[in-house]
């Protein structure tokens, strides 16, 4: 019997296509302090074995379609697993994060060392401008611009500085809900100009900006339940969108847009305020 199905527009057969992703094993992951609302009442409550399994599953999924590199985890840095916050890497250059969160500042030299060893050009960045990397700076290749979040962790000065470092246009979006403290928790640009986002995480002006740049037919608005399950915190590789959870409605919307939603539960990491996207950093260098 032949099973037939339509191949979504953005999806190609599973194979490594040159995308490179940085991850950090959760050996020292846990909730040891509170720097976002998700971490409240979660200190000491993560389950090591389940976290490891969930992380391994995500890594397995990604390894099937991308090259996954690893940075060595460090004891005492429970959030280092969230490599999205290592910095923003684009075309072989990187801005290493300058954490607003004091608890995470000791990660900076470790990530910097990894980028140096891989031959990335390290861009200068002012000491006093907080910037939490790809958590708050999302390249949109279809529009050749970088969507930047501010309001909780990264400075509103970051977009202008990133524009001068990378030569890409940058668009600042103000985050207003503390549960969606990094842009990647509520906003996800996808190939073909699609943008998946949760509107209540933004102020009116930012919503107007999104509407001005993304036509209605390219918007994938997610509801509150999907947003709270970190559906926007998704990693896209070759048309597959890896995420912690997705409602039937969201899967259908993604499918109609030409993507395949791949659910890979990351509930242990939600206790620290992160999911699929937070656990990865795109370190692809264009050939
Ligand atoms: N506990 C971490 C923090 O608050 C979670 C980081 C999630 N990362 C992300 N890119 N949204 O910094």
C-alpha cells in the first residue's frame, strides 16, 4: 500500500543541508534562582532525567536535518543550556551577549571562547548596553532584517548597534508581558515571509509595526494557550518547525503555510522559561 501525502512547500527530504546549530547539554541545568516569572516556585523542581531525555529528543530531531555543535556546560551555570542567549551570530560574525541578568553573566566568557575557537569575528559591543543574543534578535532572511525585542532584558539601544555591526535593517519591538520577556518567546519569523507571534506580548506601536511589515496573509497569530505552551519558541529547519506543543488549529495553520509542526515536549525547560528556540542558536555560516 502506498501512503500519499502532500509535501509542504517549505519542506525538503530530511538531510543535513548546511544549517549549523549550537546546543549545550543540560548536565547542570536546573532552576537555582528566579529571573523570570516561569521560574517562580520552581527552584529545585526540575527532573534531571526527564530534562536530559527531552533535550536528547530535541537534539536528535535537529541532528537529522542540521549539524549540531555543542559547547561544554559549566557547573553553577544552570541556564547555560539556553544557547539562544549566547549571542547573535550572522554570516561568520557574532555579537556576544551582555546579560542584563546578573546571574547569567559568567556565561559570557564561555560562549565568547567557543565563538573565538570556531573562528567567528567578535564584534565590539558597549559594556553598558544589555543584549541577550538571539533571544532578543531574530533574523528574518525573507525581509533581510533583524526583529529585536526590548523592554525586559535587552536594551532599546540594541537594534541600532546591531544594524551597524551586521549592516542589516533592524526593527525594535517592545515587549510588555513579563512572561514573554525575550522576543523569541512570542515571535518567530519563518521562511517565505511568514511570522508566527502572540499579539498580547507587544505594545500597540509594535503591533502596528508588525502589521505594516507583515501582510495579513503571512501572519500566523497564536492564541494564549499556544503562547503559554511556548509554541512561538520554535526552531525551523528545512520546513520543519520544532516546538514544545501546538494546538490542532496551530498545526493546521502551519501546514496551510507549507510547514510541518513537529512537537517535541520540553516541559522541564519551561520551568526555567525556555523551550525549543531557547535551547538552540543558529550558527550557520553562509558558504
Ligand atoms: N532562565 C533563562 C533566563 O531567564 C531562560 C532563557 C530562555 N531563553 C530564551 N532565549 N528565551 O534567562
